[in-house]
C-alpha cells in the first residue's frame, strides 16, 4: 500500500497547481492521472486567461463582469477572491516562463473576450492552455513530484466512523493491477464531464470521474443543471474554435449573409456572454437561417497575416477537420457542449463537507461561474483555485494521521471488475449504451429545454441503470483494456446525467445556460439559490436539496436585467 500526505486526482492545470503548493509547503504530495499529464484536457483551452494586469483595469471591474456573467448566482466571496488573485497568479506563470504573446513594449498581450468591459484576456496565440500546462509540468518535474500516470481512481474511501477521507482504490491501466493509496487529504481535480453529451468540445477522457467518486462517497454536487454550450464548436466534430477568434474580430453570419448578433446583443454583438451567443445561433438554425445545421464564423476580413500569427491552430483544425481554410472561407460552427459550471460543492477555499476532501477546477463548484462562465475565466479558475485549494489542503494535513484503509475496499472493486469481465458475449456494449444516453442529453437537455424533453431523460435513467447491469466487454485482457475503462467511466456518466436532468427539471426558470422554453424568465425570488445533488444509497438514485448563494450585500451586485 502506498501513502502520501496529499494526493491530487487529476493532472490538468488545477491539479498541477495544487501539487505545486504541496511542494512549496514541503509535504509528501502525489498526483494520480488516468492519462499522461501533458494530455490533460487543460491543453485544449485556446483563447486565454483573464486578469486585470493593465493599470487602467481593476479586479473590481473583473469581479462585476463575473457576477453579471454568472446571472447573479455565483458566490460573491469566491468571485472576489478569484479576481483579486488573478493578476498575481498570471504574472507568477509569466515568471515561471509561460510564453505569453507580447506587445511591442514587452508587456503580456491581452485581447477582448465575451461579457467583459475591458480587454483583459492574456493569451499565447491560440494555445494558452497548452503553454500553461507545459510550464507547470516543468516545475513538477524539477521538484520530482510522484506521478501515477495512466491510473484510474475507482473508489474514494472514507472512514466509516467520521466519514473522513482515508484514501483511494486505483486501477493501473497499463497492467490491470489494483492498488490502494492512503492519504491524509485528497484534492479532486479531474475536470469536467463533457462526454455526457454526444457532441462535445471535450476529450474522450472528460467523463466526470472525480465528481462521480465524490458523489458516491457522500459529498454533494452543486448546480449540475448549468451546462455551458460553446457557440463555436466545429460542425462535424464539435472541436472547439476559441472565443479568441471573435475577440480578434471574427463575425457570425447566417445563410442569408447577415451578421445576425445585432438582433440579440446590439452592443456586444459576437462578444456577448456565451449563453447569449449560443441561444442566438440556435435560434437562427431553428428558424431556418442556418447552413446545414450550423452558422458561419467569418474570419476572412482579418487577413492571412493576423490569422497565421494569432489563430494558427484554429486554421489548422478548420482545414484538417472541416476542409475549410478560414483565410478564404467562413467556418461552419454550432453550439456544442463545452463546460460544467457545476461540480463538487466546496467553500471558497475548495473544502467539501467531507473532512479531508477538497476539489478544484472544473470538477469543483466553488461557485465562481454561477449559471454561465465567462470566456477566459476557466483557465483562471484552475490556476487560482489550484493554488488556493492546494495551499489549504497542504495546511490541513499538518499534524494529521493516516486513517485505516481496509483491504476489503480493494477486494470489492476487484470483484466488480471480475464480474464485468466474466459476463458472456451477449447483452449491450458500453459504446452503445453511452450513445443512447448522450444522444438523448443533446436532444432534450441542450441549449433550449422543456419539461417534457427533460422528463424524457429522467424517465430513461432507471432503464439506463438496468441496462448497465447487462453490458458485456469484448476485451477480457489485463493490459490497456480500454473496453473496461469505458465501461467504468459509463457508470460515472449515468450518475452525472441524472444529477443534470433532475436539477434541470426542478429549476422552473431560465438563468444563464439553463434556458427553459416553458419558463423563459429568471425568477430571483424563488430560484436565486444553488441546487445540491446527493447520492441516496438506500434508494440508489440522486436526490436534491438547495443552498443560498453566498452574497456580500454589495449594491452593484444586486440582480439586474443581463443585457449585452
């Protein structure tokens, strides 16, 4: 059995930044990741990271934009913490050697992003997440941090007495072996669950594993009904086209050649918040002004030089995946599932109700994003709360003792895996069951939602769980058994789908990314509160409760009509 003071589950930006705090605190810290750290989905973040580093800007302005962008359901203490910390953490990354794009005078370059009243998005061309990830990885390699890569955590174990975190049961994908890891504290930083939808900008590894682990262990998930659809996913693949393309001056046009955003956001146009732009695009498509189920992102007027300098990856993706060169032709795009505003419910320092369990990044609901995340705030969330949560968790373990981690937990997981592998060649393949669930999520719990559509999925959840008990694996091997891995991930996705749809059905209003056609108005008197989803072990299903938004009583933050 392995032991570490602090174990970070997930090796993206939030996980790496949390581990760096453990290094700086001088504790024994380790990372567990189901993929190599440099393949973490943080590297897919393209456009930039927000910070008020310009003397003409302020963290207060950034905080106001974030509160407004959240549709007034973000926790204001956490939002202020994030925006105050932003300049320091971004400049810290700069000092570590992150190769940000620069102005002629050497300052870090910034571009406009949606929903912001200042051009505060720092960027590295259109590969910002990738360069930040590589920069942090260098620091962890230098510090010789223990990394268990290509290892999937299958169970979060708590002490049966006081529910304190005791450790983890982990599956080594390379060998098929199971092993236990004791920890005085655990930080979940496993990212989002985009693969709960059939069309997503997320990598296939984004299956919400950490959220599902925490849910089953007894921690609540917050605000899972708020799923952000990015306005510009490539039509065929759903792969992301950064908001930076619109920040650099790209425009959206419909089949008639109209720049249609003036009808929906007359001031900000394409740089309105993402939920506004996504609904505008979907409306154009639904009303027959789309182009084969898409709208068009036009960059041609930017010129070849600017596209090649600031959006080189976008051009490459467009050429390779859509057969369109944006220097010469507009790119077909559509709203695509992108980001989870919800996650493991924490306080502003990343602590959950389970003693010894912390969460950071997209896996957490702090909640700085509320009902809608502003572009450029996701990378900031990972770096700020990776730091804040890593520091708090590192302080927490001092003076703590390891808890007992009984062998029966590992044996139970081994029995579950053996049972899956021993099934005969009949029943349902994991990929088929996933496609059924994920297609229904896109169809009925997407940009626009109705009670009837959401209920369709709620009614399917019991049958999805029943059919999960019938799945079989084609691959029975031990080494790199991806078939087994996908089956284990699928149960996590079903759990999270239930959290999403039950929260969405119950929330009878439209707020941010949650747009109910049957309840088109925001209802602050009844619904300015967080949804908490809990796992009911006795019933074998998700139950809901509610929690007040953490407000600071600042008049400027009082809810108003959110127009752009």
